[in-house]
C-alpha cells in the first residue's frame, strides 16, 4: 500500500511538472536592438496606465506548493508606425514586488517579500529595476495570440533574449499588450538560491528553477 501511495505521488508530481513546462521558453544570448527613429510617421506612447504589471508564479520543485504575486511596470516607451509596434522598452520597478498569498503586513507576507528582495533572489537594493527591450515582432494569424514577441530581458546584471506569444492592440490613444503566460529558468539570469539539484537540503526547500510570468501593459499617449 505504501509503495502504491508513493507511486501515485510521483506520478502526480510528474504530471504537475509536465503541465508547468508546457509554456516554458529557452532564453538565448541578448540580440541587437534596432531603434526606429521618431518621425512624422511614428507615434510614441509612454504614459503607463494603472494596473500595468508583470504577474509571477514561483513554486517548490515539483509544483506541490506555489506563491503568486506581481511587480509593477515603472515606465515604458512604445513607438508605433503605420499601426504596428516597431520599438518598445519597458522598465520594471523591482522594489514593488508583491505577494498575493498572504495579507499585507503579516509576518509571513513581510518575510517572503524580504526573502525575494534580498541577495537570495533579486537584490533590489543593488538592482532596483529590470528591463525589457524589443528585438522583434512576428505577426500570427492563427491561435489565441496575434503576435510573437522577442526581446532582451535584463535581470540583475544579466541580459538574455526571450520570445513569447502576446496580444497587441494598437488604438488611437493607447497600446495594450497582454502576453500569454510563459515560463523562464531563473538560473539563466544567475538566480541560484536553492535551485534544483542543490545537495544537502530538505527536498521541501528545493525551489523550482521555473518562474511563470505574464505581462499586462497599457500605455497611452
């Protein structure tokens, strides 16, 4: 009976890992950012609207326990030409890390915010911002998302290129960008605290290398 229970748990854990990895992307070396010059043919959107943020999910290895939260987008500069986004740069306020699992002001909330903010993870005193710069957009006519977006994501002092699906809506007065959930490997940016494969730790303290992200951005003129 004990062996059957262990087997079921292993199968369940494997299923959770497989589901989490469905939207995992592999980062590449940073790519050249091509800047479109501002002209009478371009429109600049740079007023970030309330609610613009990056949603995140992190978990214990195996996905048996997770935390969810967000980080505010501090500023953005989107350039549109002939109804299409041609340049985009986004700055994220890493000191705004929030956690949804605990009530604000509680000991658990403060402990987790402190843990994520210190040198174990994002070292926000040394690196108060993260950055994303567009390197390319490919239109998609099929599926739930109308664009495949590529750009350089800079976390800590490491810059890597990522590609993810998104819906981009260009309106007269604003640009709305909503990405599909996608998963990155935090260790590719040098965030190694209690990473998978760390020896000598209680298995319940091993933290998944994967972090799921979702970008929601509204920028007006």
